[in-house]
C-alpha cells in the first residue's frame, strides 16, 4: 500500500503514524508497525509537518521542497 489511498487528515506526525498503522493493520488483518517522517519548523508554526514530501505541491521534488522552505524562512528573526 505504501500510503496510497490512506487518509491523512490528522495534523501531527505521531497521530498520522498511528492512523497509518491502524489502517494497514485493518487491511492486513494483523498487527503492523508504522513510521512517518517529516520536518516541523517552529518558526513556521510546525509546517510543513505531514506535508513535508509535497510541501509546495504533490509532484514537487526534494529541491522544490527545500527551496520553498528556505523562501518561507527568509526574513524571519532567528529564534
């Protein structure tokens, strides 16, 4: 399944991971482990979070994601 067709309406990475594990377990009818990764930038109020892989748009490359992250971070005061 690799995440395709899974719901991702939950705003935090840990909650989203639990949701993925639950959905996969129900589909497979057995226990599963899941993990999720992403970046949460405090200065950007936790974005991109769950949307790290498709930050600017669904078909964005890693370079696109990084460029947008640095653009959004530019001009913000250091924390």
